[in-house]
């Protein structure tokens, strides 16, 4: 973090969260010790949107809206909705669905530097929500390992594992049938504990990684081409 970064400390009951400026390389965070509704059911006051195309044309429509009590990622223009605060050691629950067509979306954890990859994606570890592939890891200028590392990433002979442009950044999930049919609600649970990340989809263990190069940061949801609805996004403490 730059020595010039200005930090603002918010005291939320017994939880202390330190939120840094959006351009900082890494946000400081404390462990979550109570349930926090990141999606409050009313507005996007807990979030900041980062949509690169709106830099040049602010008249473009919003990528993220509130509709009928749901947080909706409209898919385009592409970008991210990022929490204002940073967190570590938590259990995140996201209930989501593709209301019409299947497509792409994801939850990014341990997010820090904005637009670190392809001038779009914040430095983070993505937990994929793409229909048919929920639970894949995508490494975005961060990295994580799984026990059977040599068999799960789709890697070309010229690629190395990692999180940079040109690397093999995808780590496949463990199942093919954990998701509900399109239009139905899915529940994704992500536990971030130290340098490990564990993911369940609809109660099925779909991925578990260790040795993550980040263990704290902001949380983001994507606008990546397809409309996705969220009715719950919350974090709570880990079981002891």
C-alpha cells in the first residue's frame, strides 16, 4: 500500500473494517465476527462500481441496478461492483440465478488493485459462476493451488500456472452437476480461511485451494455479458 494512501476506519459494532482508497494495492482488513449483509436489499450503498467504458462515456447505462428487491448485474457494460470495505477470514453466501439465458458472472474475493488484468479485472481470485462451470477458480494477478494441480487446470504446453496475462489461470471445479436448471436459484458458499479457499454450490463441495497469494481484500461481483440476479450476498464468521 502506498504511504500516501488515506485510510478511513469504520467501527461497526465489534467489527472493525479498514477501507482504503480504490487505487491502493492491498486493503487492510480484520476478520469477520458477525453476519454482514453486503446486499442490503435496498440500494448499492455498500458498493462502488468500476466500469471502464464509462470513463470515456458516462452516459452509458448502469451495469448494476436494484430491481424488485434484487441486486441485478445487467452484464453490460462489463465491469465490477466492489465492496467499499475489505474483509478476511469469513464465510460468504451468495444466492443467484440466471433469469433468462445462461452465461458468465463470478464472485471475486481478496480483490485489491483495480483493472490489474486486461485493464478490466481487479487483482483477486475469482470464484466462477458461469453457468455449467460454477466453482472454477480463475487467478487474476493472484494465485492459488489445489491438491491435484497437474490434472485440473486446462494448460497448454507453453503456459505456466499463474495469474498473469498468458498464464494458465483457470482451475476446474470438481463436479458437473452441482447447479440448478437455468432460472432457479443457486446458493454458493465461499469460506476464506487464511490462505485457503473452499467453495460449495447448492451444498456440494466443488473446489478447495490452498497457498493463496492473498488472504484479504474486497469482494466483487461481475458484469460479464449476461444478466444475473442476486437475492442475498452476506458474509459471516467462520466456525471455530
